[in-house]
């Protein structure tokens, strides 16, 4: 019993300095600044990336992104169309300073509500990557959205989907975005 008491006293008196220190969180609160402004966009939507990757819709349009809360959030509005196809979407990006991550919350005008599950992410290998999971019918899939900044006036956004746990990815959406002069 004396051993247990001595152990409890030793643990209780251990200094907090001996506890592991969590790594500092990188301040990424302005990671989305590159997207702020007025843009033109060319959009490709792949209808069925797993079975019919060649069936695509191509549209041209515009994107406007503006900062909210001094850049700790960004609101993006997109509109594109071609022929009989017309698409509108809005994305609200939120920065969490505790985790150093962004959430990407998307709404399509035809649905009239935010997606059920936001994507989460941040910088990885020089690109902004966001991940989420969604269900199409009974099938679960991983979704990866990747922002690639090519220059101050050009960036791309790509959505890839995986039905095998991330071993392979299939393109389902691509936007090439150029700053409007």
C-alpha cells in the first residue's frame, strides 16, 4: 500500500514541464487570400467519374470572392453556364485558429442548402487540400478538393473522388480561374 501511495504522490507532484508539449499551430488565417477578387472561370464537370469519365459538361462563368471577418473567412460566389446548362454555387470558407485548419462549406443553388458535411484541410505539399466523405446512394466515397495557385492571377480547383479508401482518385470537377482585368 505504501508503494501505491508513493506512486500517487510522485505522479501528483510531477512538473507540467515533463508533459509533452503540443506543437504550435501554424497561423493559416490568410491562406485563402489568393482567391479574393473578381475572376473568370472555365468549369468541367464529370457526370460519372467512375464509369463514364468522358461524359463531361463544360461551362464558362465568373467567380467573386470576398473576405469576411478580416480574412478569417471567405465567401465565394460562382456562376457558370453553357447552352442549356447553368450552375450557381456558393462556398463559405472558415478558419479555425485552434486547429489551424479551414473548413469549406458549399451550397449549390439547385439544392438550396449547404452540403451536409463540410470539407476540412489546409496546406499540404504547396497546395491547399480539403477532405470529406460523402454518400452517393449507398456508396461511401472520399472527396479531395485541391487548390493550386499558379500565379497571382491564376489558380485551379479540382475535386477528385475515391471509392477505394484513397488508393485511386477520379476527377469529377475542374475549374481554371483567371483574374478579371
